[in-house]
C-alpha cells in the first residue's frame, strides 16, 4: 500500500508555471531541400518568444534549402536525442522531406516526441513524415490533442503563433498512449 496516492509536488499540471515558452528547447529538423523561408521564420518567432530553437540534421554542418540558402545544423539526431527537446518542427519542402524520410532516425525522433506528449508542428509535405512514423494524420489529430499541428506550410501565416501557443502548454496529456503501430513502419 503506497503512503502517497497523489503528490502535487510531482505533478506537471499542479504547477503549470507562467505558461510561456521561455527556455523551451525546440528541435527543427533540416535536410537539403527543405523550405528554408518558413523554417527560419518560425525559428525567429521562437527566438522572439524566448524559446531555444535548435537546427537538427542527420549530421552537423551546412544544408542547402530549396531556395539555395544555407542552413547550418548545430545538432544531429544522434548527438541530440528527441527526449532533450520540448517540441519539434518538421519543415516543408518535398526534397527535404524525402531526405529526412530516408534516414531511419527521423521516424524514431518523431515517434518519441509524440510518445512523450510533446508539441509537434508539421508543415506542408512534412505530414508524410508523421505517416512514416506511424502517427495519426487522418482527421488531423486525436480529439483534444492540440499538440499535433499539421499545417499547410507557407499558406498558414500564423503557423508560428499556433505552435508557440501549443508549446506553452508543455505537454499534451490527451495523447497518453502511442498507437500500437507507431514507430514500427521505418524498418525495424
């Protein structure tokens, strides 16, 4: 028989904090061919809000965005596992999504974020990465799960605002369990 059945001191919901995103770590996946414009716009919005966005690739170093701009990844999926981040941004851009989808670490990274109730933003073509990771994309999200945002990339002018608002909630308890098939579709 446990001495304590409930502890507000150990509860994530008992002391929600200031409901902001200041100091929250956000992984932003990058690869050659991503839509750098929308990715960097969200990066700037996160910085303005006080969050700490990190550009994460399959390897450290430079990547070329679809518009020819250079984006430098300061972390890799191997040296910075997804559990270290409070949220995840998946970029638009068909070539970039294809490159990310070819790396088996990507599906695992996404599935782990989802499993831990973290906020995920998928822009445009990146919804294919959610499917590859085995996450629910039909009907957009589970009922009451405001932490899985599937937006139309550049067409959603307020994507950054929606992501920051969802990230401020820290975790999304409506997503208590991972679908049985999630994470199994990437060759394991």
